[in-house]
């Protein structure tokens, strides 16, 4: 519901259509990325390390492939992972602090891509 309000019904319908029949691939891709962020927290890697910036790139590509072209809003999505309580709670299921950690990696990726 919140995503529909934020991005619009058309965008969300298109995302749903892209995912149809590929739900397992979509879920597995997201899970792989979120668990990798959690592993990197455990390893003590800085959120802005090359490994995490690469994970942010993978997340971006996965979202663009299976959800919507998030090129304009990817930075904002990252801030949502850090600031939105619902996102943080869901991402904490992968590992404590994954939302803010991923946000920092996303911001580094976005800054790198804007150069």
C-alpha cells in the first residue's frame, strides 16, 4: 500500500507484471543481497567498502530488472531502508542494522555513478 502511494499504481502494476512467474527468482535475488550485507556487517567491513558498493549495484540492477527503473529514486529508496521503521524492522530479519548499512552502501554507489 505504501509503495503504491509513493511510486504510483502504474509503476507498481508494471513491477507486479515483471515479477509474474518469477517470484522465486526475485525473492532469491533479494535474499542473497540482504544476507550478503548482513555477512559483511559481521565481517566488520565498512558500509562503503567496494564489496558493499557492488552489492548496492546488484540491488539496483535486481530492482530495475524485476520491479521498476529506480535510477532516479534509488538514493531515496536507500534512505527509506535507514529511516522507515517498517523497512528497518524487515531488514533486521537478515541481520541487525542491515537497513542503515545498505543505505550507506547505496549512497556510495549512487555518488560513484554520478561521477
